[in-house]
């Protein structure tokens, strides 16, 4: 279970919280919800976004998907305001050729993941490339996934005989592929995440951390060795 350093209300999330980022390389903002907001609150949060981003939220049918999309973006914009001490202009919120979101003309890197009713947003200040993945732990037939795991990973999963082990290595794969910006478009069985580092080349390495959060499992991939990670819970 990650240690939450502080819990803050979304409406109190402004420049005065800048000290939260001073001694950290990576911040992970965590939030969750149990039921839909009242319409007045929903409309107020939606109005923070540009019309284009509102349309991106509303294209989803399930209310949970709309909430996950909206809240993920609000976490990014709030963190940017604290770090840069200025509002994020919506036109700077872009997507690259692999559909990975980024902020134009900024060394700030971020990545969002959601599962169930939990949303995580990882942000780095120092041009650290990163990816994050969270998955709600559910009962599955582990043996049906043997073709997507590296042999070392699958051996550990079978030996552990634990659903937690499955989600540990699955979220590590997802976090790594998101960090390098390709998603799960590469052969997943070629990626070995059993160590806490993946070495692409001498100058291209990704480090891994994994966390169990009650009924969720989360992993983070990042490029700066020894990065200090700070968890903050945001209440909406």
C-alpha cells in the first residue's frame, strides 16, 4: 500500500500547494468515487474544460467512463497550475502519433490510468518519461494469459499461485509500454518485468515500482533512477 503524504480537496488545489512538489521527482495524484456527482457539481467540473475536451468526455456512454476521463484531465490541469504557477492553456493539451497525451512546449510529463472507480495521474517535473497503470483485481483464469507474459514472468505467477502476482506483472507491462509511448502494440511476451529495471540500451533504462492498493494493483515505470515518488489523495 503506498503511503499517502497528504489529502486535499480539489477546490483547494492551487498554487499554495506548491510545496507538495518541491522534494519529489514524481507525484502520483489518486482519487476515487463511489456514485455520480450531483448535476450541479458535474456541470461545474465539466465547465473547467474546453468545449473540445468536454466533447471527448461526452463521447463515452457509461457514466463511469465519462467520470474517469473528466477527472483524469482535471488532475493534470491542477498539477500543471501548481508546478508552473499558471493556468494550462487547453490548446497546449495535445496527443502524439500514438495517441499519447502530452503538454506542448513543456518539460512536464504525465500519464493517466483508471480502473473501476479509481483514477491515478502520475506527473514529473524534470523531463522524466513515465507511465502508470492501475487495474482492479478480479478473479481470472491465469493460465489463459500465458502467451502474453515473458517466460520468467509466467513462471513467477505460477509459482506464486496468486492473482496479485498476475496483476503485478500485467500492470508493469502496461506502465512500461505507456512510458515508451506505444501502448500494448509491441510483443508483450518479449518484455521481462521481473526485475525493477528494463534496459533498452546503456542510456535508455526504465525503472519499475509496484503497489498493492486494497482491491487494486498499480505499477509505475520511469526513466530516472532513484526518483522520489510522492502520493497525494485528491477528494472531489
